[in-house]
């Protein structure tokens, strides 16, 4: 057990960017990795209890039994099996006596803390304190740990103010030097969080004097710098110290934190320009610390956002969101802001790009080519500079490598033998080689790619081919060479049709910008500018009345009566019959319009339900009522006309339906049903009798899900099995079973899991591991084993599928052999409800 606890202290990572916990138990994965140690301790404890227990008349006569049960509970606790640990500690409390009983109460409360049952934890600690006050026998461990358990309880609830007195008490009674130093550091962090910088400075200084490990010493220096008064006399000394730390090779992996500290100092001085520079360097030098990288990126993103420099802000929000952990404070708000800025920047980019292209289009050919040639010249010059820089870096790296080879050559033969991975010096040299070539890369798939988004080849659903025959019969070659004129000329809208399309893109983007600025960013000035720009550029556009109305509404909202009246009068005079003018004249108009729209929606639903019931005559009656008696709605009306056309196809003839659909495609090219109508017309032209492929695909998906849900039932509290379905042709069945058994022996020794296999069909075998008490326990096993390189090392990814399955669903799957249906059921009922998708 001691060995396992020592391993925990080595493997549990500290996040110094947050207030560190009093005790770091690691993640659930870390807890599971301790299984070889803890299971051995638990096994020995159980052996003592089973073989040596001497209990007569409910009295245990062997003094080591209660200690053994206590050790079993601790092993379960460190494995993060808190429910099991709780039951074990309760057994000790109910059956045995002090001091083991009191220590079990301490560990029981500790378990409640980790299970987030904070009230029950406090009750347990209070009962323990009362027993100690009444004179029951405890031990030094209980006395020293009890105040820290109270503190841990408060900190887990982020009630730091109430935790402070318990931490101070823990510091006073603790005899463990390392633990005491950790408590002082936590106290300093809390005071800094509360902006009580004088106290924070005092305690961080104490930590440094106590000479802890290098990581805590380093973070104390960093925290000390960020808690410094910007106007303090020694502020420049602290800055100089941080700059010196940048040059220390020991701090190579901590540069991101040093730059962050420098940025915080500059920010406290209200020197945003310098702060941005240091925050950006922090992001650029952060490779292994995602929390720090995201924190630094968010800081610079916030500054740019406050400055209304949305393009730059969006870039750094994007950087942060790529690595931001889900438990980061206000994660959802940050995600929403990032999406808002992405939409805004997308529209700004459309306006800028299309404006530039239109400008080039209106130039003479000579002027246009001259501009493009200058761009190509700048690109070529930049590439030349890059090549020269890379050549210098290669020469410098080669010289450094030669020096390392000479100094390490003697040691390579004597530092651990022949194999590369047994030789630390060879590994170090290889690591340096890798970094020189590839830079510092995060451990992930596609690590060679600097931009992972380039691997995405999905196409927008909004894109519809104007002429499928052209697209299928001809080949369009797109030039991507930045040193070629064609790369630029191909995008320039030289025809009237293309220029019209560019202007339509700009018009749509300007309106989108206006609404994003107004509603989501509350930037009234930019919103007004966007709508005014639209009006000046496209005075005869059908959306122009909307822009006038938004300007009237915005000026009215901010109390600018003069401008509000100007745009009100323009609306009433130029567009007296528009909805916007009617809304101004009649405040109830909008309410009536909404009611009418709701009525139209209800009629559409009624007609759709009638269509599903094959009641085509009723469909026609409802659709005629909607089209004749209600004002057109550009979203709902096309859907109603689409249903009416389909109904006429059943009631009258195919030609009638064809004419109706052709009119629909012509009148509503931007509607939701445009693609469906086109598809039917295409099918009719080919004399086919099927309808929309989109509808068919959706129907298939719904049918598959319904089939899966009818075949299998959700039983999360039932016993479960882990199953692996493998291809006999590509997988060694027996070797895989051995590897699973090895995995179980190492990590689940006490579960007595059994590995079996059956033939599922002619090509596949089903290997099972049984049994787990419930869904949660089985999914823990699934999430642990899925990344195990030993088990899956020789199994091609396409040659296996694996799931967990309840004991009631297992025979259903074996009998039906419907693996696809169970995969759908598994995704819906197991993976959709976990974070490990």
C-alpha cells in the first residue's frame, strides 16, 4: 500500500493554475492504475481476515483483523472505488473498537467528500470530533488529519473562506514537513484568489523559504510576482528576476507560466500592449499545460474583445477552446462567445474578400495583373526569407548535434546496453532530433499536421449544384499555387452573374453583422454602421425596409429621438405597406402577425399529419385554406405548397405535381424544400418512382433506431458483460483472450473476472468478460481497456467492435446476431450519456 501511495504522489499531476487540493488523489484513471498495488494489499488483508479471524460471541480476538479491514477500505479508496470503501469503513465502525473505529470514521468522511456527499461527511466528522472530546482513544493520525478533512470538505465546495481556519489549524498540528508546506501554499493561493495580496505575498515567501520541490518553488515565485503591487518599489526587481528565469534551462517547460506572470504584472500596470505581448508568448510557448495555455489565450482574447478587435479576439478564443477543459469556470459562456465571434468574423471576412474581388473585377486587365503580380512577388520574397531562416536553423542544429554526439558517444555504449529505449542518453538525443525537425507537438492523432481542420472534407448542406449534368460531365481544375496568377484570377467575379452573386453575399453578411453586433455583442455603434452600410450600398434590396426598421428601433432604444424619427418617416413614406411600417403604425400588428404565423404553422402541421395518413384530399383542403386566407410566410408557405403538390400527384396526375413543383423551385430557391422538390423532378425526369434521398435516409435512420430500441432494453442496474466481437480471419482469438485475462489480472484481480468466447457466426467470434455489477462498473472497465495498447496491439481497428451489454440483452444479441442494431442501442444508451464518446 505504501508503494501504491508513493506511486500516486509521482503520477497525480498538479494544476498550479488553480487552487491545488489538500490531497491529490489523481483522476479515476490514475486510481485504476494503482490497482496492481492496492489489489495486492487488499488481497493480503482479506487473507488475514479469512484465515486468522477468531470471532466468538460476536467478539474478535485477533488484534490484526480490524487493521486488515481498515487497510482493505483504504485500498478501495485509493482506487476511487468509494462505494466499496464506504461499506468497508462502515463495517469497521459497526463491529470494532477505537482507535481503528475512529480512524474508519475519518476515512468514511473522506470517502463522502469524494462522493460529493458533503453534508454526510460533515456529520461524520462532527461525530468523530464528539467522540474525541468525550475521551475516546484516537491516534496522532486522526488528530492531525481531522481539521484537514473539514478544510477539504469546504474547498471541494469552493467555500474557501470557511476553509481558512481549518487549514491554519492543520498547519499548526501537522508534523509532516511536505504536507505543512503544501498547506501554506494553498493558503497563499486562497488569499491571492480573494485579492488579499499582502497575506498571499507573506505565505508564498514562507513556501519558498521552506525549500519544497522545484515545481512548487517555481510556482511560488510566479504567484509572488502576480500578487505584487504594480507600484511597489521592488516591482522592477521582480520583473528582472522573471526575465532571468526565462534564460534558465531548468525553466524550459515553464516559460508559458513565466510569460503569464510578466503579462499579469503589465496588466496590473494598465499596460495592455505589453500584457498582450507577454500573453501571446505564453500561448506560443505552452505545449504540455493545456490549462495554462487556455488561461493565457482567454486573457488576451478578453483584452481584444474589450477593445472591440473581434478578429484577434476570435483567434485567441479559438485557441483556448481547443484545449479548454470542460470543468473550466463558465465554459458554456466562453463557448457561446466563441461561436458568436466565429459567426461575426465569418461575415466580416465575406464582406472584405468580396469587396476586394469586386475591386479587382472593376480594374482594367493590366491593373489587375499588376496587383496580382505584386502579391506573388511578396509571397516569393517571404518564402525566400523562410528558406534562409530554416537553413540557418539546420546548420545550428547540426553543430549542436555534433557536439552532443561527441560528448555522449562514450556513454552510449556504457549507459544501459544496446537497445535504444534502455539508453537514456540515446533517448534524449532522439528527442532533441525530433524537436528540431517537428517542433514541440502535442501527443495526438495527426501530429504531423499543424492545422487539423485541413483533414475535414465535409461539404455544407446549403450548397446546391445548379446544373448536375455540367458537374458530372466536366472537370473543374482549381489552382492552389500561390505563385500562379490563376490562383487569384479564378476567384475574381468578371461576369455580371458572378458580380451579382458577390453582392448578394455582401448584403447577407452586412445584415448578419448588424444583428450580431446588436443582439449578441451589444455593440450599438457597429450595428448601426452595418445597417447604414447596407442601405447605402443596396437601397433597392428587398431587405432594405428591415434595415430601416432596425435603425429606427436601435435609435429609439438608446433614446436618440431625432434619428429614430428620421428612419421612422422613411419607412412610412417609402414602404407604407411593409410589415415594418405597419408595426410602427399599429403596436398590435406584430402580435396579430405572430398569431397568424402560428396559425399558419398549425395548418402546416395538420396537413403534414394528414399526408402521413394518406388523406390527400384533406391535405389539399388545408393547404388551399392556408394559401388563400393567410399572408405568405417565406419559411412556411413553400412547405405548404410542397405538400399540396405531393397531394395533387396522388389525387390528379403526375403532370399536375410536376408543374406545381416547377413553380415552387422557381419561386422559392432558398426554401427548405427546394432540394426535395428538385430531387423529385430529377427522379421524374429519369422515370423513377422514388422520392427524396434525404427523406429516405432519414427514414432509414429512424427505422434503425426504432428497431434497436424494440430489440434491446435499458437495464443499467443489471449485471453487465464486456464483449469484443472480432473477425476470425484477422484476429488471433486465443491470443486476444490471453491478453484480456492478463489485463484483468493486473487491474481487476479482486473481481475474479472470467474470459469466454463463442462463435457468433461463420466469420465472427464474440469474446466476453464477465461479470460487472451494473452499467457504471462495466463502463469504467470499457473506458479503461479501450486505450490499452497491450490488449489491442495486434488487432486491426477494422477487425473488432466492443461494447458492454446487460445480461438480459446478451442472449438477445447472440440469438439475433444483429450487431448493427446493438451498436446503435449502445451509442444511444451508453456513450451518449458519458463524456468518453
